[in-house]
């Protein structure tokens, strides 16, 4: 890698003890191009992560080339995964980024194993593969090429407009495997978007990327999630959001309410106290104690508000993968397609793993039990 003005620190005392214990830290890099951000380059032991599923779907597969995310979304559900590395779920998650520099080489080896069944793989269901660091490390082209050469269908869920760089490569890969693309765009008020997601491209830039994806011949789902109570759930905000999504040419929309699990909750409430103190008591009432999910009544109300707006703007409701939470694979016979509906037995919408929303309970349990083994 070529870095202007970089500083290297190899196994510095007191640096990343969680990684040091794994003996795979190559170097620590700081560069003026990414002020305040530190990159910790590691050699991944594996590329494919197995995510346990519900009883009718045994498991799914994901790839996470990065850990931590400079998008710095206040509500991101993946923040607690940094705690496995003895880092905090707040500023460290935004600024101490793990880069799996050998991920494509490891992936090629894993896909070449006789036991690999070419099941769909999801990218972007934890931290974003097209965050700013991808512009420097360029890990995704190697991953895309490996998956296509290995005959493995895959999906990408991102907030990063850097996806446009790889559209020609993705178009070539589509000749070999099914590919599903989705853009996460939760907030359609510029001031609020910058406050909640300070490291992300603008809403307008992401909508333009949806159009570019469609122009390249792909379907593109927009993940309108999370919907934040009292902030982005007004009829006016949702109507404007869906109007702009429809104008971008998006194929479908996936939505769900805010989820606040574990250490995400105090981080989000601290932001809320600074930016919207008048809402803190309402949020504490909505998410009392250790409760992570918006009440069922609220989620039902939200669905009743959004569904007519979807119809009014001529948009289809998209489907999440039942295990990973990414966009559902279009590959024939894939587990997510065999699972069918994304509704729970009681008819409520299941809110799952992508874009800062509720992960499947099985995935939460797997992360809690596996710790760092799922990270590398």
C-alpha cells in the first residue's frame, strides 16, 4: 500500500491488545488523508463468516473486509462488535478500523474447497465494505473477482457511493453468478443526516448511486432503515423519502424501526441528549431498561403509515435475507428464497441484520458466543 505521510507502529505497547493476542496484526497506519482515523492492518484467518439462521434456514454467509466504520452512524447495531477487541463501541468504532489486507486471497482458498456449496454470500450486513477506507485499500475488486470465479452468488448492501467504481466489474461478474445490490438511505433531511451519519455520503449522492446501479442494468433495493421515532417517521418525511427513492429508479424498499442493543443505546441517547434533548424522555419510555426493540404497537403503526405511501409512489416492498439481513439473494434455490415470507408467525414484520437495524436473534447469539473468532 502507498500512503502519503504515513506513520507505522508495529505491535506498539498498549495498542489493540485484543488483536495482539490473535497474533495477526501486521502494522498500524495513520495518514493525513484520514485525520483522526487509525488503520490496523491484519492478516485474516478466514474470509467467510457463518451466521446461524432460523430453524427453516440453517445458516447464511457473510464477508466483512473491515471492522469498525468511518461512516460513524450513531445508531449502528454493529458497534458492540468492537468490544471483542478491547475497543469501545463509541469513538473507537468510528476511528480505530481493522483492515483485512489479505481477505481476497483467503477467500479464494475457501471457495476452492470441495466442501463449499456455492451458497449466497452477503457483504455489508455488519460494517460497510464501501466505507472511505475502500478507496485506499481496494479490497472489494478482489472479493468480487474471487466470488465470481468461485461460482458464488453474492449481495452488497452499502451506504458508500464508491460502489460506482466497481459497477463495470460487477456487470462482468454478473455473467457468472447472480448479484444483488442495495443502498442504505435512512434520512432525507440533510442537517439530520449529517448529524446522525457524519461520515457517510449525502442522501443525494446515494440516490444518484441508485440511479447509476439501475443504469448499469441491476435491480437496486433501498433500505429505508432505521426509521427513527419522532425524527424520521412523520408522514411528510416518509412521503418525501419515498418520492425521492422512486425518482432514483429504485426497484424496491425495505424498512424497519430503530433498534438499540447493548452499548449502542447509551451512545445513541448521548447523541439525542445533545441534539434533541426534548426527545430523551420519550425514547427512554419507548426503549425502557434493557429493551432493544421499539414496541410492537409502534412497529405496527409504522407499517400502516408506510404501506399506503409505497403504493402511492409505485414502489414494491423489498425482502431481506432471513438470516444475514442483507438484500435477499435472487439465486435460484438459495436458502433465503426457500424460506419465503419475511413475516413472523404472528404476522409482524421481522426486522433483521442490515443497515443499523435489528439483527436476527440467532446472529446476536452467535456473535456473543463466538467473540473474536467471527471477526477474523
